[in-house]
C-alpha cells in the first residue's frame, strides 16, 4: 500500500478508517483512532497519514480478558492534534470546524517529520550487530527514522586541580562507536596528570575497547583529539603554551563524518515556537 498512487492511498485511508476506525469531534478532547491486531498493517497505516500531511501516534495495547471475553494484543493509531484531525476529516468527508490550541511538538516541513523522542528503553541483547553504512551520506531509513551513523559531534569537559584531571565528562551525538570511545577516553584520562592525559593516543582508546572495525577507527581519533583539545583549551586559559600530543601529526583528514554542500540531509532553520 505504501507504493500506491496518492489518490489510491487517499481512498484506502477512507476504507480502512470507515471499517475499523472512528472519529469523535464532539467530545471535550476530540480525537480519532484506528485499531488492528497486525503490527505490519499498523506500521503502514502510520506512514500513510504522514504522506497526507497529518501526524498520528501509535501504541501497543496488551491483550486482556474482560467479562470472559479474550481481547488480543492490538495496535492503536491515534490522531489528536487539531490540524491533523481537520485533515483526516477532510479525507473522510466529515464536516469539521475544530478550534483550539495547536500543540506544535511535532510538525511536517519540506517532506520531513520533526518529532521529539519521548522515551528510551534499554534491552539486553546477545548476537550479531550489523553496521549499516551507505556511501557518501552514511544514512539509511528505518521504519520510523532516518538514521545517520556517522557525522559525530563530541564534547569533552575536564575539571583540573593541581594539574590533575580530577573529573572528565563527555557529551556525544553520534553512533554507538562514538559514544563508546567518548566513555573510554574519560575513563583513561580521569585521575591522570595533564601531561599523562596528553599522552593518551587514539590507539590507546581503540585497544582498551578491544579494537574497533576499520570503518569506525575515526571515532577513536575524535575521542583522543577531543581530550587533547580540552586540555589545550585549559592551558591557554591559564596562560600556558600547550605542548603537542604524541600523535599530533595527523593523517589526511577523514571526510567520512562530513556531508558535502549537495547533502540531502535537511536542516531545519525555522523551528516553530513550543508552547
């Protein structure tokens, strides 16, 4: 259904919603919904509204037994935003004169959905981990996200007393390897003197992690270089000339973390004000 022409997707939404969905615009908090026991169907139906310009949410409801009736686990598609409800009503041919505050926690612009991550879960996993890397952009699409597994942004913060790195923290936006190397370099540097910290090399970071795949070695470069930059910054603020780290002679610049001027990655420059 995701590859149907737009007009057919329009009619498909009509049929699905009129069959197993509902719209209630007279209740105090208007909303609409659709339910199915098929996770695959729910995922596809979640995508169709986005192509029509309105934003649904999806959640899974556990199975239950109510009054001796067994209800299977199901998926619910929920539409509650005023603008989204108006667009859905337009597709379904329902007169709708809704008014109210539009909560712009999520919005669609230039074909992209911008929405916050509301929660994260940690799960135990044992098995193979596959590194997906796409030429040039290093990006790929999942069921609900466009994932960029390179192009890391890393900050290292140090606290110094008597030339000893008493605390080292990091803030990193990037792939798992970037986060791992950031964490490792803070462990290696904490408690070391400034001079010892400057001796921590890129290879030290990678080796203490048990090695990194070749395509992720630049992450260890970033971590060690970020630590050295933080120390250099501290020394300059103290009026002291920082020495060069042991591996300061850097190899040719690695462009694998960058996007060129013709990048297809969209950067939002006009973010709506949040309520």
